[in-house]
C-alpha cells in the first residue's frame, strides 16, 4: 500500500523525467543548428575576405603561385587550389582524424567550398572550421539535464514532505484518532479543528458517525443490564411463590414433581439472566480490579469445590499443575472462567470418563473425551451451542471468551485424539 | 424472635413474611427508607433483612444507621444488585450476610437462623435440640454426649434443616445451598442425596431419632 502523497509524487517525477529526457535531443538539435549556422556564416565571411583581399592585391602569376603555396602551408583550415571550371558553392560537414594531435581522435569540421577567379584563372577555396562533435554535445546536454532532474527530484521530495507535514497534518491526526478508537472502550473522540474545508467536513461527519455508534452501543448495553435487573424481581417472586406452594398441604407427589420441574426451569432462566448481566457488566467495564492470582492454588481448590459433581458422574480428574503459576487478573472473573470451563467438561462427559486439567506457566488446558469435532465459531458465541434439553445456558463459553478478551488472553478449542481440548493462553 | 423486613416490593415481602411466620419469627415490614428509619428508632429486632434498593434513600446509608443504634442486631442484605462491590461494601459496613435475589426462602430462613444464633449466643455457641448438641464455632455435633464426625457439607446441611424446621425443602434448594451458582449447571442433583444419606446414617448410628424425612421423593423435612 502506498501513501496518497507518494502516489501523486510518482506521477510528477515520471512526468518531469520524460520532459527532461525529451529536452535532450531538442536542445542538441538547436545547439547543433545554431553552431552549424554560425560556422557557415563564419566560413562565408572568411572566404569572402580571402577572395576580396586576393583580388585586390593584383599579384602577378608567379607571385600568385607563391602566395597560394605559402597560404596552403600556413593555413591548414583552408585550401586554395586552381581548378578548371567553376562550380556552384557547396558546404560539407565531415569527421576527420586529428593529424597534428592524434590523441584528440576524431574532429568534426564544417566546410565551405567557393570558386572565384584571380588573374583570369579559376580558384577553389575550401574554408573549414572546427565544430564540436555531436556526442560531446549530447553528453554535455544530458549531463546538465540530469543535474537539473536531480535538483527537481530533490525539490519535489522536499516540498512533498513539507506539504504532508503541514497540509495533510489534520488528516493524519484524524486517522490516528480513528485508529485508536475502540467501541468497547468508547472515549469521546474530538478532532483538532482545521482550516481546510474538506477536512473539517470529514471530521464533522466522522464525529457524527462515531457519536451515533457510541450512543447506540451504550443504549444496547444499558438495555441488557436494565432488562436483566428488571427481571430479577419477578423471578424472585415466582421462586418465592413456588417455595410457598411447596409448603402447602396436602401436596400429591405429582404436584410436587411439577413444582420441582418449574423450579428447575426457573433456575435456568435465572442463570441465563445472571450470565447476561455478567456479560453486560463486562462490556460496561465494571470489572476493573486486578490482582495477582495464584492460579495453581485456585485451580486445585476449584476442583475440590466441584468434587460433588465429579463424584456424581464418577469422573476422574487428571491434574497436572505446574507449581506457583501466577497471573494478573480479576479474581472474580478468573473464578468464573475456571468454573465455566471445568463445568463445561463435566457436563459434556459421559459417566466414568476422565477430565484432564493441565496448567503450565503459559496456559491452561482442559479436555474431555468426545466423539466428533465441534464448530469453534458457534462454540464461543452467545447461545451458539445451547440446546433446550440441557441445563446449560449457552452463555458459559461466551463468558469465557469475554473474560479472555478483557484480560488479553487467547481462548481456543481443538479436537485431537478424540478429545475436546479448551485452552486459555496468556503468554 | 422479631425480624424486620425492609423491602419495597409488595409481593416479595408478602412471601417472605408468610414463610417466616411459620417459624418462631414475628415479622414486621417496612416498605420505604422512611418507614424503616422510624421502626429502627422505636423497636429492637433480632434480625433485619435489608433490601439495598429502597425508595427514598440508599440502603447502605440505612445500614450505617442500624449499626449505630443496634449493635447486636443481625443484618442480612437481600439485594437484586448482584454487584460484588455492594456485597463487599455491605459486609464491610457491618452486615452479617448477603443474599442476591433470587434465592430460595429456605435459604433465607437458614441464614436468619444462623445469624441470630451467632448474635444471641455469642459466649456459648452451643445449640441443643433434644438429644442433639451442636457447637457452632467448632462445628462439632454430639448425640447423647457422644461425638458424631460430620463432613463440612453434612454439618452445613444439618444447620440448614434446623433453620427450616417443619418445612419441606426441595432438593433444588439444597443443591444451591451446597454448591452455590454451580448447582444449576447440572442436570441432576444426585450428590445431595448422597450427602443426606450419609448424614441420616451417621445420626442414626449415634442413636439420634429420625427427624429427617423424605417427602414426595424429591423433598426433605426436619420434623420435630
């Protein structure tokens, strides 16, 4: 993923590169053209001067021959030769090896050939001028273009940074705030005021969206808690009335059975209600107290506490507890977590089964025998695995998950070697 | 023995009064902070049952008031607020016990019995009932001056029955008493039966009369 600013930056740099690259041949063509034009003019002037001077000197034939000989020796860039017939003037552009300084290699010359008469004889004058070689021109121009490209690039990066620091600052600050926002721990987000219209609009709408979400979330949480509280009293009334009914005489065995069944269902409702309340309280962060818990001792004492149920089903518990495992957490919640996990194993075990509880410094593992794997997604969801025919509320494992989330631990279900394995990892 | 019930919900109050009046309790009722405050000023009670959520004032404040005026009254908080904080605050302020709604009436009765026992017989924690003699502090039981060794749960059950004499108690209530919240997570409560069987056997072997009757197959009653 690229940053927004880098995206536009890339396009700018690419464009600048292309323009500068295209400028190299253009500059070369212009420079070369001007140069050639100037040299042609220079040659023309020189040729004309030579012609006029020679014609004005009105030398004799002998003198002329001597002068031409001397001329050709002294001025290597020109050549004066007698020819049969005059032809139209012409120019040429030629590369030639340097005769006098071989290390210079090839040189480029611009030449002009003119014809004029002296003493009735036709002379051909070749006037040459040294011209910069094409590749040298190109290299020089390319080097300059590259230097400017680098300056441009550096400038773009610098300006880009300045822009991102200043112009986009409110945007990044808003982004940071949204990143740290957590609906479970809602703190009112207030964005920094900005003078940019778009950012102001963005912040305003984000604030509205977040506030709306917080309000709805709060309402929902409060609703659960209020509903659970409201249910406590009628539940108590029903329970009391059943208790009173149980005292009335005469009561047949059938009636007593009905009362018992009613009690049993009432217990389930009560328990669901309590668990919903517990979940709501956890969501409302009403469990803040943390202390260091001696988990080894707590697990051991919990198993003793539940021994009635173990005996009832004739279950064996294999305890493997590492000594002195301690953990920072809310003691009430950790006790609930242990109860829920162990009771979950007890309830789903067949009689005379073995439950294994393993505690290491990093995790707690509770397993019982099972036939087939269970759906982990449903398992930890509220009412995800409840069934009408059991006393389970379908909330026990959801509570386990919530407690783990609250403490930053990880809950996990695995099915291996015909074992349902529930693991809580904290390290 | 006089008990004051401070509870604003009419139906709940009626049920509690009805259940308790069958025992040896005289039960008075206050439905608001004001009423409760007046009654506390005027009368002495063995035990006060206090609902924390009251119209006209905070229950915890009332608790303070009671503690100042009646140092030897037993106080049991009965609250729909199952908040740990309330429980701790209540017990720290001087309540003897805390019961979260909903609970079984037999549970309440047993708690009242225990609290009054503890308050009344501060010096001698001995409870005598015909041939039975219980030491509440040492948690020992004697039948005809001969010690019967009971487990902690069996002793708990015995106290529970004594707090609910001549009442039918359901196995449900006993299971909840013995195991608290965990009880209703299980489909059957056979473990209650096992403990009661042991208690009956131990008392019977020591020569105690059979006061503990099984009623309707699923309930129990301590008959005297």
